[in-house]
């Protein structure tokens, strides 16, 4: 017979969980409390998209919907669920979701709750190198038409806040709101104890909680499985004794919400997409230009209604400069990054930053454009007309990867497991793939009568996701390194790498099947 829980709970724990199991001694943040913790099957720390997607997946599955779950988040989730924004305003934190990510969200029933009027799918991407004029075009529309295949997209842009709200709406729809411990922080994570009169929790993580406002949140909970979705400085990862390796890039990601020059008046707005020269609905293009001499790539990703999202990887000094500029000068700098030679852009970073500099940068850009050859892209890059007030911000870039995604009764997802450079736009997709794989692993364990927190049950998740995450992190890191050299530097290594990089882009564009294979892998 399985061991029965305390009288206040009608749930059961498998017999394996009653036995004292050997496990690696983990760090204790505080001494063990004598108070009996409330028992949960699964506790997730972190209420970002990855953590919420995991909860939605578990509660949407007939195999796992009965599990007693908790999700702990320091922010007020009710405010995130009530998030709204005017039609002409967009958050500066937007993500590019692959078809696989969208498919997973659809399977959980969450995608229907994402505001589709603020979502933009795109089926084409223009990539070019400022150092050697090499270009690469990814066009799913052309490929599907060539092979008479069903339409598909490269990716779908949405604001993170829009996605978070959709996930919270789905969680509420399936009656799982009681699993959300909002406005609550974890003050400590310790190993449980073996209670002679109750359960042996000596291998279970026990969390002490502190609610910001009076609520029914328990003060202490024990987790059969503890999931860390708590970011790159993950306390859950530290508790589990899982190391994380990587480095800082000494680069910042500059983000902003952009407004783009609208289409010609004679073209119907219903039939025109500013990112495409084809007057067809739902036709959009993303643009990415590599600037090796300036610290990294600049990307402009489409959002609805003549808006776009900026992600510009550059040096901390350049990021600080951009943030200090008046609005019109910021617009001029982004347009310059998409069009001018690197030496010209570098010069513009030396111009004055005073309020009077509004026209100085624009005048400099206008003059230099007269003497600059247009980019050799399949479509000309869009012209930015304004940057949404207060949306231009920056954050440091880094690469980290955990030495394992699991330990006994612990699993890591999202940034707690891996943090990568944003140049490939895969950070959130990795987290959602983690959530999908862990939900599948838990469902398999439940279906086969296994203890979901046991290391043997969790092996499936680690085997599926560790190698893929490491490969993605390593690949993006290598790509970032390739585009840090070969710019304005004159060393032999820089010249060779720059030449090889340009030849590589041309080869991808010309070798039959290679470009399509990369597109399928990315999606």
C-alpha cells in the first residue's frame, strides 16, 4: 500500500517515495523547520513563459491534470493577466516563436488566448554582412510554392506580455488558478526530514515561502519534483548543486519598439505588408545585418500595423550612447545601422549627444546616404520613422549552460538551464521546448506508475534536452564569434575569417537543399 499523506490531504504518494532514498547532499540555506510542510507533486519556481507553459501543459493533459501543483512567482500575476496596450503601442520585449513552439502552445490550448491582432507571422528573412556584402535569403513562401507544399512560416513574432497573458488565461480556463502563488518569494530551499510519525521527506526539497500580501499561501511546501524556471541566477539550480558554465560577452542587447514608414497611399493597407514588395496579405520579412566592427548584428523583426521590434547587439559603450540620444537621433542611428558602411556608422557614434543633436544625426545620415551603395538584399530594409517613447533599453548578453538539467527531484527549464545570445532568436523557444519535453516526461512517468521526481524517471528529459540545448548554445556562440572578427580590423585572422564567412553565406544560398535544411532545423 502507498503511504498516506497527513490527514489534511487526501492525496497519496507512491511507495517508492516513502522509502529513504540515497541522494547527493545539497546545500541547506536554513535549518530544517519542525513544521510539517504541505505536500505537492510538482512545484515550479518562476512564472515566466516557460514555467507557465509547463503548468498549462500538465493541467491540459488527462494523464497529469490530477497532480497537485504549485507555481511560485514574485510578481503580481493578476496584473500580468490584465495586461493591455493601445493598438499603436508595443512592448520592447518581443520574441520570435518557431512553428514548433506555436504548435506546442496550441496543444496546451494557450495559443487561442494570445491576442492574434498583436501577432505577426513572417515567412522570409533577409540576412547580410556589412563587412563583405554577402547576403542570404530565407524564403519559405518561395520554397513551398516551388514544391507545391502547404504554406508555412519562418517564425511568429509576439510580445512576451501577450504570450504571458494568454498562458494565464488558459490556466484560469482549466481551473488551475489555485496552483498560482503570486506575489510570493522563496526565502529558502532545504532538504526535508524523515518524520517517524509521517512521511520520509529526507530526499524532498522543502521550500519556505513569503507572501507579499496576506493570502492562503502555505508557509512551507514539499515538492516531489521541484522545477527551476527561475532565470539564469537560479536558486533552484544552486540548491540542487548543479553547476553552470559560460561567459559574459561584454555586449549589450539594445531593444526598442519601432514605427516603420507606411506603404504608398494608393496601396490598400489590407493588402499590403510593409516588409514585403508583394501586395499580398500576411507577407512579412525579418531583417538582420551583421556589423562585425561595431560589436554584433542589428535585427528588425516585423510586428503588425507598420510596427517592428529592434534587437541590436553592440558594445556597452554604444548601448549607453544610443540610450542617451534624443528620439530623432536614435531613429537616425538605427536607419544608419541598416544602410551605411561600418566606418560611417562608427563616425556617427562620435557625434554630440545634446538635445540639439536631433537634426545633427539625421543630417549626417542624409549626406552619407548619397554616397553609399544600397544594400544588396532581395528587399530594401525598412525605413524607421520613429521609436516608441521610453521603449529603447538595453541588457547585458551572456552565455550559460547547466552541467545537467536534472538532479534528484529537481529539473531545470528555460534560462535556469541555458542562456544564449539573442542573435538567433532561440532563447524563448528553448524554454518552451524544455517545458514540452518535461511535461511529456512527467506524463510518461505517471502513465507507467513511476515516481515523477526519481532520477530514473527524469533521465528521459535530460537525455532529450541537454544535448540539444548545448548544441544550440554552442552553435550560437560560434556564430557570434565568427561575426566578431573580419570587420574593420586588419589582422590576418580577421581577414581570413571574414572571407570564409562571406563564402559560407554564398554557399548556403546556392547549394540545393542546404538553405532549406537550415530553415527546417531552425523551425
